[in-house]
């Protein structure tokens, strides 16, 4: 008998304990070889004074087992509470979020019966860095972080997964017509890596029209890769139009660990009623079994689930003309267990289509270290909080400083140029970006020169709230041009 695989399990909040009990029952009766260690996370831990939603002792289990099956949790709104999902993904380096979205007609209602795609979502960066500030009375700020290694890891994973699963197409979604540096980097890395896979058709869509096409004709897609926020939104859209977000699972994969969870949330409105569909968490567990090398058990569970759906035994959320019996959470788990060993007659039986762990290693093995560029400081954006001046008056106060080694080039408000030659119709807040570039003949720009400029601005009643140094890299601007 195989040595049991250590597994950390969290029962979660809301419907979490109910669906986890159902999934563990199916795993046990299917013969999964697991050594389960249970931890508590989520709302009760938040309320005990841990703003991250997880106690230090729980990290020990996660680092020891490196495999985590997690039920949905509730993040309290407001205050200093952080998303535990984001914390775990980032802390454990789980860089790729894999969300298969497959239609199961005619037993699960869908307008897209041929839909069979996988969304690969970058899992650690983008706006999910969670770096936010209130900078003025009117303006708050969120930092979008995109790194070349972050892009490369997840994009390489998408192509490696396509190869392993025999898929023919990888589509990248960005908004690089607007965010030319951040989303532009993601698209650039995608083009570079796509060139290494001539047998895989690679294309790119701007995320807005891409989302429209995904919702309208999902059968045109195969593997989709995208930054964190777009991936979060579009994977829920794809899951829902495949039939139900309640039947879609996900894997979060990294170099030394993996977390498996349903796509849906904790659904507190139906908690304790015994009616929740455990399928999303069950499919996550099937992906987990593949990851730890128990693919035969994964196949038994998948085929038993498909046979149950074919038999018309459905939870209430899937009720349709194909439904013959509506059951609750425990009833559905029992029906799946009763069909272990059966294969579906109409729905596709399980066929192993790739090793998630192997795809992860293949992606990481080829990540290159970025070459060091020649970096030169050429200017500075100084953000100031001013309520009682318009753009022209602000510019005149700065110009009144007299000759300096800095030249005021432009003033923007919410990213729109308002000086020089701004429009009177432009609405402005109290948050101004003043772009200074080195004056001609100044010579080498230094950080000391930036400090001197900040001191002079403060002396005339213009204290800065934020600065961004402007650099060139091998002569190319590393900053967005003014609008």
C-alpha cells in the first residue's frame, strides 16, 4: 500500500464545513491515500485578533505538507482585515491559478455546449499587491505591480500546460493600449515565449473585447492567460457560462506548494441548510489527486460524479429538465460514492491530460534572469496636495522659485495634462502631479538634487505627498509620457 500523502485541510466558513465533509467522504470511499492534518482559518481566526485570518501554527502545517485543500472562507469587510486567499497565494509563492471551465450538456444547462477551456491567472502581482494609500482629502491610490519574472513564470506555465494537455491555442488578455508599461510588459513577454512554441497558436486580445468574446463564443478559446485582476473576473464569468460557478474548481501552484479550492465563495446565505453543491470543491480535490500522483483515484471520482449527473441526481442549483431527483449536500455525496467504479455513458470519461506538477517545473526551469540595464535618473514626478489653487496658479507658484537645475515640464490631474495648455473643462481634484525634468546643461542628475527640489517646494507651501523617480533603461524611458 502506498505511503499516505500528507495533506493540510481547512473546513472554512459558511458552507465550507458542509461541502468539505462531503468531499472528504468521497475521497475516503474512493480510496485516496491521505494523511490529513486539519487547521482552522478564516472568520473565527480573524475574530480572535489575527488580521490575516491564519494563526502562526497553521503555517507550519502548510509548509510541512505543501498540499492544501481549502474550503471557502469569509473575509470580514472593513477594518484591517486582509484577504487570506491572497495572503496564502503570495506567501507560499503560488504563482499560477488554474481554472478549468467545461460544459456538461445536456445535464447542466449552458448556452455553450462545446465549451472546454482553461484560464491560467497570474496569482501574486497586479493590483492584488494590495498597496493602497489615501493621499489627499479627495484621492486614494492603488499600486499596480507587474514584474518580468512574474509574467514569465505564469506565461510559461500556460504554454507548458497547453503542451501537456494537447491543447492547440493560448490567448493572452491585457489592456496594453492604455497601461503601456505594466500590461505592455505582460504582452511583450507573451510574444517572446510564444515564439518558442511554433506548434501552439498564440494570439492576444484587449481585455474588454476579449471578455465580450469569451462570454459570447467561449468555444473559440483553449488556454487563456492573463494578469491577476482580469483572471479573477473572467474566470468567474467563464465558470458561470459553462453551467455554474458552483461546479468549477481551481488549483494554485508554485515551486514548493499547491492549494486547491472551489472558485465560489462561502455563501453564508445558504450555510447550514444542507443544500450546497460540493462539486466545485470536489473537482478541486480531483485536481489535487492528479497533482500528488493519485490519478487513478482522481479518475474514479470524476467518473462517479459524471455518472451521478447523468442519472439526473442534482443539487438544487443545477435543477433543470434533466433533473430526476433533487438532493442536498450529503445526498449528492452519497450518490457519487454509490457510483464509484462506474463510467459515464454520455459525458466524457476521465482521461489524464497532463501533470500539473510537471507543468509547473517545466515553466520554472526556463525562467531567465533579466539582464541588467544601464539605468539613469532623468527627472522626478512630485505629487502635491493643493486645494486652493488651480493649475495655472500652481504652475506660477512653482515657477516663482526661479532658476533651478529642474525644469517644470507639465502638471497633470488624474493623469490628464492641465498645464501648460490645459482645458478649462477638465475636472480637477486636490491631487496634482508635477513633472520635473533636468534642465539643459545641468549635467548628471542626482538624488541629492531631488531632495533639494523637494525642500524648495515645501518652503513655498507645496509639501509633497509622493514622488516617483523617472529613469531611462538603456536609453528607453521607464515612465509613462504625460497625457
